[in-house]
C-alpha cells in the first residue's frame, strides 16, 4: 500500500479513532469516580451512566469497522490472524501485570488465583464472560461480546450472507424485547455458585469446539471451512444468549443488535443499502433496545434511576455516533485520533492503575474537591502515559507483525470471493460492468479498514 493511500485511509478513519478515545475516557471516569470525584458521580449518575454509554459507543464503532476489515482482507484466515495480533498481545500482557500486582497486594484477580485452570481456559478465546469465568481486569467482559461478534461475522461471511446486516440487527433487537426477560444467566453453570473447578469441563469443551471450528475455517477451504466457521459461530451465539455472567440476560441481544446496527450504517455509507432503510433500521433498533432494558429492568426491580441511565446511554450513544458520522470529513484534532489509537491500552490498563491507587493507604485522605480533581488528573496522566508506552512497544509492533504473518499465509491464488464480498462504490454497483466486478472481488478493496471497535 502506498504512503498516500495509507494516509488517506487513516484520515477517513480519524473520526472513528476520536470516538474510541472519547469512549475510553468515559469508561475511565466511570471506574475512577468510584474512588475520586464522588459528588460529581452522584450528581451525574442520577440520569446518565458514562461507563455504559462509552461501552455502547465502542460497540457501534466495532460494528461499523470490523466487517469492513474482514471484507477488505477478503479471507477469514487473514481476518483472524489480524484479530489475534490486534487483541491478544495486550490482553496477555495485562493478565500478567494483574497477576504481578495481585501478588504485590495492589490488584485483585478474583477467583482466578484459586482456580487457575478454569480461568485460563476461559481466557483462551476471551470468552470468560460467557463461560462463567473471571474478568481480569474487570473491563474485559466486553471482549467476550466482541469475540462472539467476530465469530458470527466469519460464519456469515463464509456463507456469503454477511451483507444482510439490517436483518441481523433487527432480529437481535426483537430478541432483546421478546426473550430478554426469560433468558437464563449462566445456564451451564456459575463460577460463584459452584466453584471454579466445576467450570473446567465447560470451558474445555467450549475451547475444543472453537479450536476445531476456527481451525477448519482458517486452514482449509470450501465446505470444511464453512462448516468450521458455522460451528464456531453457533457456539458463540448459544453462549451469549444463555450463559452470560454479566451484566443482564438481555445484554447479549442488545449488544449484538447495536453492533450489527453499526454495520448497517457502514453498508449505507458504502452504497450497499439505501440511507433511508439504514435510518429506519437504526432508529428501530435504538427504540427496541431502549425499551428492552427499561421493560426487563423494571421486571427485575431495577430502580427508576437505572432505567433512565439505560435509556440515555443507548440513545446518547446513537446520537454520538451519528454526530461523528456527520462530521467524518471534518478535520479531527491529531490528539483526538491519537487517543483513539491507544484506547485499547487505556481500556485495559486503567483498572490496574485505579486498583493500585485504592490499595495504597498513604494516598487516602479526606481530600478536598480541588485535590480530588488533581489526583484524578494525575492518575489519568499515568494511565495515558502507560498506554502510550504499551501501544508503541506492544500493540503497534504486534499489529505490524500480524500483517506480515497474514501475508505469509494467504489462501491459494485460486480462492474465489463470494458475490456479496464484492466492494460496491457509492453508486451502488461496481463500475465498469462484470469485468470490473471480477477485479473488485479479487482485490476486495474497501474504503474503511482499521483496528476494530475494541477500545
């Protein structure tokens, strides 16, 4: 890829990076304000949950950009290689850091220290939140939903039906309303109720099924690859619907509805569906998912403030994404885009920094509000500094290595790309007729790319 092309694509993605960076700061405030700035938190959270809102923004971003990444690569193998090198190096580093800090007395790893085998098996495919595992640090529960979305995308892509995003977004939104109140939590067992040792068979079974499915999907072609991608997708779908550990029974349906809504917006942007249809689907999904949380939350006796927070989180996340989309051609300040680039590290590291602060008694006094603001700003500076370090020393080199590995292990040159994988320009049809469509399918060029919606 030429330097000009790369720069152009990065400028087109800067608005997504800005959204990621902003969402990461919202989650940081959510966790940090339990230690500092409590008066501000108490006032704000009467109406608005910044952490929940930030996570919803992340899921919309992920739904927009990850399918584009898959289609740009044009192969499931390349997609999974890039995902692995994008997510796992930092994830593994944070697990190690959490363990070291736990030994030193400055962090907690919950039951993972007592049941390391069960915890490790849950972390293997980042499915810990849907296998009754341990979320270490606490923020990694969202990665389980990201992983399920990737599994579904790969399965749909294998069958050439990945572009029917509006149907999937609507189906999950309807499921959130119709099934969200009756779906079980941790159907296959609960860590807290039965102990980690009982989770080993479940986690091992899930890992074996995913390993078999993904192994077939990336190692072979044709029907075995489709069967493997389908198996992995079905495992993820079942787990996210009936075996979530956190937060609510309807969360899996809501999150997948929001992610596929992000994909719908991407389809409209690429001219693959009409903007009117995309608008109607988006508004319908936002309305259904808002109603699902309010209705089922009331049935589970969540208080009025929680229902207000749920509604404002979803609706404001949609509005925020819409504003970002409307301003996508505007110049984005470099620091906003940069914060988005390091947002995955920010997302994973900040709980460890706050845990360390919490467990150092010398730092805890009855601080005045100005001093609390200064402490919070100092902790934020530490988080951003550490995140920049890990981005440049871990994330960026590993992403570069992932591209090299993917290039070394392409599918055979005879591989064909399904008709739905053909990139469509804004006019809605490949320019130049069938011959151009064939060339487009071969190169599978897509305007958008990037690292995905994970913070």
